[in-house]
C-alpha cells in the first residue's frame, strides 16, 4: 500500500508511459469494435431484406395456388363427376374426365411451384392426374386431406416424402365425400427459389414449418441433424419476434444469419452464412488488434526494464548507500560503469563520505584527547605515587607493632592507591572496577564504624570481562557518602545491585540520605542534559561523559529517588559500543 501512496520515480515513469499509450490503444479498440458492429448490422439488414423478399415470394406463390384451388372447386366437370356421375353415360363421363385433365394441366402450368395435381372422385372411384388417372386414394391419404382442410390458412403437409397442399370438398348429404384434391409442391422449384437468397455469400438456408414436421435446405447434413441444430433457435425466437438476426452454431459451425417467420404458412426461413466468410476481414483486424496488444505489452515491459536499469537501479544503489551512511557506516564507496549523470553523482558521494570520515576522525580523536586529559587531571590531584609509598611504610610499621586494625586499614588503602597509580591503562575489566569499589567501601566502613551498612551482591558473571573506563563506580559511592550518609549518626544504608541482559548491564547505587529534595534531583538531571559544571558534581558529569564517549549515547548515568529515601544512581553500560564497519558497495 505504501508503494501506491508514495510511488517512486520508476513507478511514476511507467504510469506516465501507460497514460500516454493506453488512450491510443483504447481508440484503436473502439474503432475496431464499432466497425465490427456496423458491419454486422449492415450485413444483417441486407440479409433480412432479401429473406423478407423471398419469404413474401413463397407466400405469394402459395397464395396464388390457393386461389386457383378455390376457383377450381366450382369447375363444372368436377362438380358433375363428383355429384351426378351416375347419371352420365360412359361417353359423357370419359369426356368430362379428359376435360378435367386438361384443366389440371393448365392449373399446374400456371404455378411454377406445382409438381403434380391429383383429384380423387369417390363417385367414379378414380384418381385423376394431369396426364392419366389411377386407382383410388388410400384411406390414410384421404384422412390426411380431411384433417388438413380444417385449418383456416393453407398448410404445407409432408406426406410420403412429398410436400402437399390439400383440398377436401365434403358432400352436402350422404356419407361419401364429393372429391379429394392433392397438390404436390415441387421441392426442386422451391429449392431453386430459396437458393437465390444465399447466391452472393454461398451460405445455407433452412425453411421449415414451426411445428418442425418438414424442412427444405441446401445443407449437406442429414435433415435430422440440421433439424436438431434448429431446435434451440426455434425455442429462443418463438413468441419473441417474427424476424431477427444473430450468431448461432449450426451443423457444428459458427454461423451469422437472419430469420423471417410467415404467419400465413406457419413457416420460418433462416439464412445463415459462415462467420469466417463474411467476417474474415474483421477477424484479421481483430488478430492485428491482439497482435498490437501483445506488442504493446512487450513495449511496456522493455521500456520498464530499460528505465529500471538506467534510472531506478542506480537510484536504489544511491538510496541504500545513504541509509548505510545514516546508520554510521562510512567505509563505503560507489562505482558506476557508464558515462552519465550517475557517474558524477556516485563520484561526489564518494568524496562526501571521505570528507565525513576525515571530519569524524578528527572530532573523535579531539574528544578522546580531551577526556583523557580530564581523567589524568583528576588522578594527578592526589599525587598517587607518593601516597602509595608512604602508606606502604605505614603498613609495615603497623604489622611490626601488632596493630591488626591499622594493618587492615593500610592494606585496603594501599590497594586503593595501587589501582589509582595504573595510569598507563584507561580501561579495566568490570570485575577490576567492582573490586576497587569494594575496597573503597571497606575503607569507609572503618571510617564510619557501624553507622553505615553496605550491601554488595555477587559480581555479575556474564559481563565480568567487559572493558569499562576506570573510576566509574567509586565517584558515585563517594558522592553517596559525602552528600547522603556523612551526617547520619546511625542507620545509614548503601545498597549496590545490578541488572544484566545479553548486551548491557546496569549498576544501581542507592542510599537513604535525608537531604535530597526535588530541586536538587531536578538540577542533577538537567546537568546531564545541559552539561552544567557545578563544583559539587564534577565527578558525576565526568563519569557520565566518559561512559557515553566509550559506549555511545545509550550509556551513562540516570538519577532518581530511591525507595530507601535518598538518591538512586543507575550506571548504564552497553556491550554494543564501538564503530561499525561495512563492506564496500559496488555497482557494475
């Protein structure tokens, strides 16, 4: 989330590039999509127009046949043969049949969709055709004609592999019908008419009744397979619209087409053209668009990678180097193999780090020298060599005269000054520093007798070999005796304790002095922050400065009020002091 709220330079450049290139890509995409939609509508409109024309043509042809059929119903010869044929002589009956055959021929030739016309007259028990007459119709065929004649509008009925238009003339009285008329439509003529719908696109046409009992098509597939393919289309379009267009899957292939329903014949005409034939060019444009999309992605990736190598990676190296410098690592140098602006920046960075190292080394050495001078000044104030030699002579005299208390006192005092005379070493182990502090308290016990009780726990084991500056504990103890416990006639208490973990140790010194007020405690804490140098706290400030110089800002002294009632001093010693070293940062 942070990368999106505060994007770096590399992200901003990539986003800017995308902002410039994406509108162009979207414009091409919209143009291509709009062109495809317009092309689909134009083709669908053209196909729908032709379908409507040819569907109307078929309806007109069937309507013409229906009118001829109705007119033929009142033919004089047909009426005689179907009603009063028993009263006619054989000659008259034969003459009427021949005239009826010629009329049927004229009927057939007046409509190009008619293949054959048959009229069955029960009274003469003959089926009259255009060129001949044959046996009577079967009962099932007559039933088919009677059933179809009940419909209000003409219906094309499949029968024996033929498409039939039927007419039934029921008698006004009697049990037998006057005549049955069956018009056989020409499949070839209807197919030739419908073939013209798809002449331009070389597509497929399907004409079927809405009850799905018959179908005409130029498809090479079996009628059952094609009929099954149209099932879903008929279900989808039923009751929705008489015409329309769309994409469908017919015969296992994607087709684009239009359909038109005829309420007159209860049929539907569907014309479909393979999509790859009419949308081939559009598909090529779509392929080019996807190729352009892939090229755009490649360009963005290449551009981003180049920007990363040229700008972002050198910036990352520079940022990491600056963070190392921020953490105190000055042993770092950058290199850049190309002659550009980053080579100059890296060079100036190396110069800056070199100058920082020089300045820090000078300031560090100056501060060390200053602190060493202060320490030596404190040590020189008591002329330790002379005192140590004098106390050594006094110790031998006390031993000679058998004075055990004096001998013990001079022994502690000699060890005390012996520790001070080691001017060659500025640092000692923590165990040595604590031992010196114990000796100091033993001397004070002899001085104050039973007035002050001192509590010393066992030395810390984990950090006993830790190197610390000399004289960091004894000045704190001296301050406790001088300002907190010296005036007590009895009940004085001095408690020393410590806390330690893996990388630090804290030595706590508490007393039960009666003269610590809030003002004095506040002045002590302010002196650590503001480096005030009052005469009475010179030793404490000196310890605090040396600890921070040796171990870092985490070390030093802290003042607080003790639960015993007096002052509580915490000596913080860190095991993480020193100057950090880091490896060279290089970039090729």
